[in-house]
C-alpha cells in the first residue's frame, strides 16, 4: 500500500477528539476495559465501543479478552511520540494564529467504580469450608 494513502487513512481515524482521548488514557494507564473508559469519558459503552472498533481496525489498539471483559491497549508505544508531536504542533500553530489551545488532564480511573477483574484485583479465594459465621 502507498505510504501516503495509509497515513491519510490513519490520520482520518485519529481525526476524532474522543479517539484521541481514548488513546491518551491508554497511553497513560496501560490497558483498560470499556468500563474504565466509560467512567473517565462520561460516554455510553456503545459509543466508546464504536470508537475502539475504529481504532482497532486501523491497527492503533489491540484487544485482549479476559472472561466477559475486553481490555484495550495501544498497539505500539511509538504512538505516544506521534501524539505528543501532534499536540505540540497544535499548540504552536494555534499560538501563531493568536489562539490558545489546551489539552485538559483526563481524570484517573477509580477502581472502586469499575467492576472489571483488573480493578477488583484477583478474584477473592472462596472462604474456607467450615469457617465459623455469626448466627
């Protein structure tokens, strides 16, 4: 495939703010499930899943299934360098045009609010048989 065509297609996928935010979260926190992203971005699961599908189709993210959960991660860490450069370029071009752009800090995920196995930690071992209980 022609490199310019491939790059153009990839840039189109990156041309949506929510996809850029998803990538920023994945680069910062490592792999995350949709429930993490849902809580951080305040968007419905279906909306986030659609954007993750586009990122996956473009080869920018990979997924891993763990039981009922699917975890997403960036496909290659070099994406961080590319996105850092793009943010710097946006700030520079905006400044030269008399504008200011900012990239708000995204909140960190709250493990207490996420039901996935990564947040719950290891599934608790079943209580030993015969353990005493108050009755």
